[in-house]
């Protein structure tokens, strides 16, 4: 029984070492650059207005 556990432990260590080698080959994808400077600003404003609306800071005039 002890031999089986040792073989399993050695196999697990070898599998771990082989899986670490695959992480070194990974490259992060290139991020896209916005086509216009206004697109990022527009997204930021949209998120700010959405946040204010959800917090009900903007009062509805009725």
C-alpha cells in the first residue's frame, strides 16, 4: 500500500511540474485601443449616470 501512495505522490508532482511549463507559454492578448478619445469618456459618463440613478441621487421631477 505504501508503494502505491509513493507512486501516486511522485506522479502528482510530475504532473504539477509539467502543467507549470504550459503557463510560461501563455501570452496576454493585446488590448484594443479606442478608435476615438470620446468613446472612453462616453462610457465613463454612462457608468456615472447609471450609478447616480441606481442610488437615486438624481431626483425625478414630478
